[in-house]
C-alpha cells in the first residue's frame, strides 16, 4: 500500500493517458474492424455481410490506382522527406552561430496548422500568379501546371508534405547527432578521414537506430496521406493523386459505404502492421 500511495500521482497520469488512447485510438480501431464486416448506415441495425465489403473494395475501379499512388507517394516522400531532414540536421550540427534561430526556422512549418500550410501551397502552385511559376518566369522557364497535370500533381503533394513535416525529423536527428561522443570524430580526423568518411563511418553507425525508427515512422505516416490530396487536388487529375486514405474518405462520406471504407482501412492497417513488425525485427537484430 505504501508503494501504491507513493506512486499514486504517476498512476493517475497513466490512467489519463490510457483513457485517451482508449477513446481516440483503440476504440476507433476496434470499431473499424467491426464495420469492415458489416453493412450499415450508422442509424439502423447493422447487417453482418462477412467478406463482402472486402470484395466490394477490391472491385472498385480506383482501388488499384489508390494503392499505386500511395506506394509512389511513399517512395517519393522517402527520397525527399527522409533524406532532406538528415542533411539539414548535419548542416545545423556543424554550425557555430545562429544555431538556435535556424532550428526555429526549420521547425516553424510544424507549428502551422496543416490546413494553413496546404492553403499556402495552393497559392504557390497557382498556374497564374503563383510563386513557383513566377520564379520559373524569372529564369525564363515555361510555367508548370503543378496540380492540374497528372505528371506533376503527385510530386507537388510530396513537396508540400516534406515542407510541413521535416522540422520534427530534423530536430530528432539533431538531438541524435549531438549525443555522438566527439572523441569518435577526433579519432577519425587523426586517421585522416574527411567529412564524407566521418559521416559514413561515424555519424551513420552512431545514429543507425534512430534512422531505422524514423524510416518506420515515415512510411507509416506517408502511407496514410490524406490532407494534401483532399485539400489540393481532390484526388485528381484523372485519379493521379487518389490515395488509399482518400478513397476511404470518399467511400465513407460521399458514398456512405462505411463497410468498404472500413475494409480499406483494415487492409491498410494490415500492410502497416506487417511492415512495422519487419522493421522492429531489424531493429532488435541491430541492437543484438
């Protein structure tokens, strides 16, 4: 009882956290699992239909495009959004002046509400007075239909997502870099290692676990992309930016087909769980 009394405050905070997770995370997941096997309008009594919702989701003409777009977006986001924050963190770690100010500048986009950031980029991408086409005009280059062309729409969304989210990743990488013992760099310099060899043989091995963790978080986040296609393109042009999460939204709130939306959510969750399990196994082996 004395131990319980001493840790009562901690248990109180833990119970509050568990309550939040239960209401806002675990219950929706359980509810989605149940919905994926039901036919319901959320008003009348639901009807159990087994795997019919999964069959309906598979037969949707946009199903294949949504998965291909999601995978392509994830790949492009990894090329940009995974590498760029690490490079920025390396640069910030080498600076001796204005480091705090530059950290604030890098993190500033994260503090903006996502809708505000997306609307800002909608103006940047405007085919008329948009900032990006104005910059192209200065260099004598022809304007681009950033969001209106199927060849540039998806990469335009990747740029928005990278700008919005790179601040958090950069600060995490920067914290990991600052925990590397300086003696390792000094020893590498005494051995004649240049900056690239120091990054390859000291920086990357010392931040390997953080890099693996951020890789998992990046893939999980980008495969659930929704705000960017919803606000900027509406899934167009020609379904070039329809993602799995956006297709779920359409099925649920446009077609009122909550069952197939739940089935899509289950498929996405299973894919992410498989990847997360594989990633955690790699992390555990790396620790060993």
